[in-house]
């Protein structure tokens, strides 16, 4: 007899569970409607004062077996789950998450397509130093097979204020003049909004350095520039933070963004940073944006460049950044990690990179 009552009561609970679930799902639909309004109006998902108010009302409502503490606990769980679905929708709606964002032709930097299937080398010295240095390095780069973009810093964000700070505008001019002689597109770092115009005037692609990944004013301004952007991950930045930084550029009108993993700071001193290759695989999975790996700054050493370069390409990197100098021991910055021209040539041979391809007709460039 007891058995029978128990199963009847459990049957009633089963029905009540489904009723509660139906109500919860209806509630969740309303929550998503609220969420859509909040997104449009740029309001936060989480609203503690609203939650407090509801908890107060519910705890004071006509009582049953559940006391105020249990009621608060149950509804806190509902609010928490409601926030989760709001945030899931927010993530889905991000531009960086849209599948069709980058066309099959990738992102075009002059005649080089990044993210179109052919790995691209972003290669050159850490800093622009002299006409002779730039010419020697550009000639060596241009002579090797594969798709290449000439990199060199004119504005240098150095840790130590007494270190070489870059040739600034003279450096930009020298970079451009040298690159044009050898038919190479250029990428160089832009440090702030005040120098953005001059850098954009001279360079084919604008690099946001790891230190500047959180510079939201610079990111917004880059959204309005008609040049592709290379966005480096900060050395303490999570992937969510990197994608939100990219979102600043995209949501302000420029979809031509390439992400760059450059190592994160860990306890390990054998490398300058710790190369996070799982980040590359995850970014390739979660976004349509091309992803490259800066091996020089990640490793800070030359002896393990080739196996790490192979690994980066194996996990799906669309390109590699490498610092190369004709006389690394005399370089004005990052000499210890720059490959000399023979090492660079051996690395390219070791990677077996094929010849350059023409950009795909559907490649994008600049703002939408
Ligand atoms: C809701 C969800 C999260 C907020 O922190 C507060 C309330 C809820 O589940 O009731 C809905 C909502 O987003 C809101 O009312 O603003
Ligand atoms: Mn450097």
C-alpha cells in the first residue's frame, strides 16, 4: 500500500516538475527579450539591484514549507542561470564570432592574402635602424619563396625608457621606401592615437602591440582606418579579452583584423614567454579571423624556432612572425632573438613553404 502512495506522489512531483520547467522556459524567453533590449542600449546583463528587489518580494510572499533562505537560494540559482543564457547570446552576437566574416580569399595586405590557406611570413628586423640594414634584410626576404610581409618597428614600446625608442617618422619612411623597392607589403606597430594617421599613411598593415591590446581608444580609432590590423594578444590576456579587443575594431567598422599569439607570461624562464599553441587552435575554432604566431617574441631564442614553427602551422596558424636581422649581435633591440639571414633561409627551407599565391578575388581590406 505504502508503495502505491509513494508512486502516486512521485507521479504528482513529475507533473509539477514539468509545470515548473515550462514556467522556467517561459521566464527564460522573457529574460532573452530583456537581454536583447539591454544589448541594444549597451546595458550590462547583470543587475544586482533588480535581483535584490525580486528576492525581497519573493522572501516576503505567502509562506509554505520553504523558508526565506531556501527561496532566496532557489531564485538566486534561477537568476544565475538567466545571466548565463544572456551572456551566451551576447557571445553569439559578437562580430568576431560570425562565420562568414572573412571571405575565402582572406585578408589582403597589398598583394598578400592572410588566412586564405597559404601561410604568410611576417618577417623583418625588430626595429628600423639604417638604410643599409633595411636594404640587406629586405633583399634576403624578397629572394626567398612564399608569401611575405615586411615587418619592422619605427615606434618602439620599450620596457626601459633609456632603451632605443625607434626612428619614428624617419623609420616609417625608410620602411616604406625599402619595402617598395622589393615589392613587399609592410606591417609596423602603431603606439597611440596621436601617431595613427602618420603610421596609416606609410604602412600597409597596422600592428597593435601586446602592451596596447587594452588601449580601447586606439582600438576604436583603428576601426575607422582603411588598413588591415594585426592585433597581438597581451602577455597576460585571456582569449576572451583578446576577442573583445578585436570586437572594438570590428564593431567600429574595420573587419580586416588578424590575431597574433605571441606567448603569455608564466613562471617558465627558459623561454621569454610561454608559446600558447592551444590558443591558436581555439581561436581558429571560435572565430573566422586569421591567426598568426609571433615565434620571436614568444620564444626569445633562436635554437628551437623550426620545431615551434612547424607546430604552429600544424595547429592551424595562418602565418608566422619572425624577427630577422643582418647582424643580430649589433641590433638596437631584441638582438638575442633575431635570426641572422642564414638562419632565416634555413628555417624557410626547413618549413618547405611553397611559392606565393595571388590574392583571392574575394579577399577583404579595410572597413566594411
Ligand atoms: C534577470 C536576470 C539577470 C539580472 O541580473 C536581473 C534579472 C532575471 O532573471 O530576472 C533579468 C534581467 O536581465 C533584468 O531584469 O534586467
Ligand atoms: Mn622585437
